[in-house]
C-alpha cells in the first residue's frame, strides 16, 4: 500500500496529472 502511494506521489510530480493519477490509484485499489 505504501509503495502505491509513493508511486502515485511520484506520478503526480512527473506527470502533473493529479486527477488522472488519483483516478488510476482509486481504480487500481
């Protein structure tokens, strides 16, 4: 779970697609 959060945080910074990243995590979990 922590790894997913870390990956999500990295994705937000790299992609800058906050909504997309959050949606991807929600659907993943």
